[in-house]
C-alpha cells in the first residue's frame, strides 16, 4: 500500500526490475505484465490551462509558447494570480476643472487589476495600469532578445530540415540499389527542388541561406567590471529579486522587484500511457480537461492482488518473528493465490503456441523493425537479497471476487487455521513467520521478499474468445522497520 | 482578574467569546464568536473597524519587567485577525491595517508596523520589528514589501454588523459617545 506521507512499506517488482508501490504501477492486459512509469511510453494527449481549463491543439500551444493567454502566475511566489475589481473614482481635479460637462460620467467605473492571494503581490505594485476589462488586455513585455532567438530558431529549423533531406536522399539511394522501385522523381524527371516547390515546402536554398548567414555567438574574455556601488551601497534585500524569481522569466531576468511582471501561465498536458512492448494503451484520459476520468485505466491496483502489512513482531537477528499480512483480490473474479519465494518464479517462456495468423506474423515482422534496444538499457535485476526470510506455507488460498456491497456485511469469519487469521469478502489476513539471519546488523533496515502466484482471468480477451485464465507472478518486497538490537 | 470590558457604540461583539481583564473595543469593530482576548499584563485597547474572526486569540502577556501602571496594548484600526490566529504581545503598539492570516502566530517580542501581512500558518517567534507593509508568506517565511497598505475590509465589516445580530447574541455597547472620545484619546497619550 502506498501512503500519502509515509514511506512505501510494500513495493512490487515491475517487469523492468524497478521497485514501486502498487499505486504507481500499471498492468498491461495484453502482455499480462506489470509496467511502471519508467518502462512505458508517455504521450501527450492534449494541452490545457489548469486554471481556466481551456483546451488547445498542440500546434496552437506551440505557437503560444505553451502558455495560456488569459491566466497569469505571480512573479513573486508563482501562485496563480486572481483578477480583482475595484471601483475607480473619477479624478476629483478633472471633475472640477471641466465643470458640468462630465456630470453624467460621474459614476465610478469598474477597473480590474491582478492580485496574488498568497503573497499579496498586485499588478499595481509594479505600476501596471488597471484594465477596464476583466480578462486580457494586459500589457505584454517585449523580449529584448527576440531577434536573436528567432535567428537561432530559424537556424536550427534549417539544420533539422537539411538532415531530414540527407536522410531521405540516403533512403532513396538504397532503393536505387535495389532497383525494384521507381520513385516519383525518377519517373517524371522532376528534380528534388521542383518537387519541394510543388509540395509547398521551403526550398533547400532558403534553408541553406539561413545556415550560411548565421553567426554563432562568441564568448568573450573581457567582462564589464562591477559598478562601484555594488561594494559601497547598502543592499535592501526586499528590493532584489530571488534566483527562482529571475529564472521564472528567463527573457527578462529582472534583478529588481519593481521589474517583476505577471508570468503567463504554463499549460499542462493530459498524458496517455502506452505499453512499449505491445503498443496498447495503459491509460487514456478523457479529452475534456475538466474531467478526471479515464477511458482506459489499466492500473495494477485493479488487477494485481494487493498486499498490506497489518503488523509484525520486532525483527531480531537470529530470531523468528510473526508477520501479519492482508491480501486483497481487486478483480471481479475468484482468484487462487499461492505464496512462494521470488527465486522460484519460473522464467517467462516465449509463447510459441499462439495461433499464427497472417496478422500475427505481420505484427511480428513490424516488431522486428521496432527498436527494442531501450529495453536492454532499462531492464535491471532487482536486488531482492534480504536478511529476513519468510517461511512459505504450502497452501493455495482462494480469494472471492470483489463485491462492493459486501463492504457493509457482518464481521469477518474466523477460520480455524494457523495460517489464515480471518476472511472477509475479497480479503483475508495471513499469519506468516519471518526468520532473520544471525548476521543482520542492528539498526539496519529489515526487509523481506515474497512472491505471489495468482490465477488471473482476462475478462476482455481479443476478438470474442472465451475469457482465459492465466497463471501470473508478482514479486514484492516488504519493509519491516529497523532490525532491533 | 478584574473584568472591565468597555464596548463602544457601533461595535459588534458576540456574547460567546472570552474577554478577560481591562479591554476597550472601538466602534465598528466586529468580534466573532469563540474569540479569546485576555488582558492579563495590562489593558488592551482595540481601535475602530478591526475584525476578529473565530478562534483568534489576543493575549497581553504579563512580563517580569512590568511597568506600574501597566502599559496598555494598543491595536490600531482596520486590523484583521483571521480564523485561528494568535497574538501574544507585551509590546505597546500594533499599527493599523495589518492582516494576521489563518493560524498565524506572533510571539511576544515582535513589533508590528502598519499594513503588514502575517501569512497563513506563519509563526514569528524571534524578537524583530516588522517595517510598514511587510508581507510574510509561505512555510519558508518569505517576505517582501508591499507598495501600499492592504485594502480595508469596510464592506465586509458593514455586512457582518448587519447580519451578525440575526444569528448571535451580542454584548451591548456600554460606553456612551461622550466618554468615547476621552477613551480613544488615552492610548495616544500613553
Ligand atoms: Zn517498469
Ligand atoms: Zn488559462
Ligand atoms: Zn504571489
Ligand atoms: Zn503490453
């Protein structure tokens, strides 16, 4: 179980070898493997503003530099700024000067300014005039280095395009060697430049000109000396901005608090997660930014039996301690569970008995081309060596399916069993023995490992097959506090 | 402890609050239920248009080097004490238009100017003097200087003084106007 503020006492071993609490894990129903954030593919679904919940396509988001155009963050404490209304009294002096002509204009006008509820910074603090409309219209500060940044952008775009072109050319050469296919340009006698022109792409000449005219910036040995006042003038820390404040607006990096300017709010993204092995989605959120629901939500918490520590006797070197665990079946099907040592988990064998259809072989050939080198670098063997060893009882435990209504049922039934302490709907409590080796150091963290073998029913099989039962394994590591002296 | 509570006309003081010692409450001030104000080290004088929200605590602490007669604790006008804040002070003076946010704590040796904001859950223990318009916020007690005083809570006070009598038993003002002027003169002389 994972806690909000406490350490994670029970960690599961992901298929990539990482140890994570069950709430941070995913379960791929197609590979029947546990996956974690480290070994899956994260994709950006949509961009939205977390404050006004406005949704925008990624092209627009890029154009707006991933910032919302109507919401702002406080430049002082980075909290979201709120718009506040005030009634602006018409100026007394002008009133008297112009006499009766402005009588009908006497009604106070609603004016708006930005204010931070956390640190009480307001847009008035830095002399930004109040606005007559509630949203938008706030003055934007121009980036003093805009031309240089654009130059750099053009330069790198040109380089990217050039590289792409070179790659294309190389590909074409490959085809030419094969001699089987005739490319469009070969057949029609079009040149590459003409084809680009027709396609509306910028000609390679313009990109090469961007590269040619680019002047790289030069580092200089000579640095302007600090003005005298840096040594003599007394510093008022309230007037100087902090490092985070400067870095929050990299374009201006204000050194003085009077130069702080509201920061356009950064957009958030909705992510979907994809299994890297089978390319199926593990999670997919609903598109609407206001919704916190998921269309696909394959979390380990809903598929893998959950283990919680109820209590344990203090771990002492060379002693045996009792350990009480609670097992929960989160699925809608009855589940058989066997406990075992992690080293007894059989090595996963290649599933060769799959029916070979054309689709499958096609998929396989596609997979062959897929780059799987990442997996070798990502995969690691978890360290599961511990001083404590759980004595594994040779029993098969049957856990009923989850039944939300059963939550309100009577007390737990007490089995007359040395291992099972009690049962209650889809949960049961186990009493196990932990043997600690005599070499355990007092004060060191005590941990024990355990593996579960469970029958998992895949209720949503591909293409109208009957639900299939699988025997799956999960290894987990329990934290049992420090070793007592 | 002698109980000498003076409530000036226009003040809204709920009955369900703890007021102990010599306390003067100025006109327009609103004191919510469950507020604790204890004047054990000397009188507490609260000026006009202050707002004391629920569970705020003001204690004028007894100190060893107490003068005789004891100096009053004077709380300036337009101060806002938000829910659950605590102020312990033997110092003679709290400026005006300060905001003590929820669950903030101001210890004994803190002198507070005007227009200051003590952020939610901030606690000031070390002896210090807050200059005017100091804003303190966050768990790391960041501070900055605001350009102007915090906007006054006049609308809120107006609303509360109209609505509170409908839902709470109130303590009646017990000082007449004539005495008022003399009372409010006192702290300035002191
Ligand atoms: Zn993983
Ligand atoms: Zn927004
Ligand atoms: Zn702020
Ligand atoms: Zn998968």
